[in-house]
């Protein structure tokens, strides 16, 4: 079971998807007063950041 999670995490990082579980742990540690984003909202936010919100390409 652990091997599958590690493989999925590695594959996600290889294609530029951040680790959701790491985000949840970070959010709980640094922002305990705020609820973390759900998985769908988290990936949509990072896709928008990666490819540029509004349809245009953005490097950084």
C-alpha cells in the first residue's frame, strides 16, 4: 500500500503536481485557524498558477 502512495506521489511531482498530503500537513501546522482547501480546489489552484489564470502563459 505504501509503495503505491509513494509511486503516485513521485509521478505527480514528475509532471508538476504538488503533494496534497504535504499541503494539508503544512496548512495544519502554519494556519491552524483556517480550513485547508479540498483536493479538487487545491489542484485547480495549482493548475491556474502553473499555466496562468485567464488563459495566458505566465512563467512565474
